[in-house]
C-alpha cells in the first residue's frame, strides 16, 4: 500500500486541499483539523515562483503530507515558462514535498521528473487533464498504461463530464482497470458527484480548495468534508485502516 508521507492511500477516502502561496495558516490548519489529509501546492498559480520562495512556502507545512504541482497551461495550469525551468523547479521542491504531480503529456521532462522524485523517495502522480470531454475507454486504458510505463506511482485522470454516461465511463475505468492506484475525477457540473463517490470506490484522493477553485466543479473544503462524513457515517468502526486522526 502506498503512503504519501504519514497518510496511507487506499484504506479510506483522502482529501487534498489545493493551495496558492500566501494562504492563511489559520485557515489551512482549521481545514487539517476538520479532516483534510494532504496539502497540494499549486506552484503554477503562485504569485512568486522563485525556487527559494516556493521552498519556503512548502517548508511552512513540514510534517504535513504535501504534493507539489507545477501544471502547464496546456492542461489548465498557470505555468507559462519553459520546460527546463519547470523541471528545475520540481527538483528544487523535492526536499519539501512527499509527492509531485507531473502531466503524462510532459514528454520533455516526465522521465527526468520521475527519476528525480524516486531518487529522493518521493511519489509521482502522473496526471492527465481533459477539459473538453471524457476520453473513451480505449484512450483511458492507454493513459493508464503510459503512466505505468513511465514509472508513475499513481495515475490521475481528470476529465470533463457532459452527462451521466461520461460519469459511468470514468466509474468503469476506476473499477475495472488493472491498476489500483488511481485518482479519477469528473470535472464540470455533471461530474460533481465523482468528487464524493469515486473516493468510496477506490479513487485515492479527492481535491478541494480554499478561496478560489483550481478546477471546474470543485466543491469547497467545507462541503467536501461535510458530504464525505455524511455518506461515510458509521463506516469508521469497520474501516480501522484509516490511521490518521484527521481522516474523514
């Protein structure tokens, strides 16, 4: 079973809080106290992307499981620099992040980023984001295979859902693919339900935010935790594997 820092993935739904730089420590700590398990630092959305400043921001939360993400603009992120600088930034933050999220389409840096992370014992989320549609089953399978071929520890697929058929396609992918360590998310209004129910079907992490959403259809932190707790009521006794006191 994979562990992201102190958090075991797969025993119960895990919640990641997406953050920009300058987030109020009190608000972040309150979210952790309420049940957030992981902090995702959206470095591509930071106002200050200087490596030293980024390191200092992540270091504020030493001891809390952290994902470092520098998402390229082509997949909905804010990074518009070159790939050499992006790879250097990934390498710079590895001392202060338990995992990195790198797009599977980032052919120029993917293998180097994976190798750098693994050299320091960090996990890699190999991600794919499609803001137009939900890929058909054969393409989803190919995405998963590419992730494994390039050494990703977790394969993350976020796709736009237009209707319940798209949600069902993603659910079948989550349940039937050969790979267990998946994060599957339906974006947009039709995919809203996936952010609560897919974690209960085995999707390793669901994402939420403070302030401004980082992806279409994200629920607020308060709503995410409330719904997960409501639908998991009574499950805690039977799910003894949830070893974090903050887990929902």
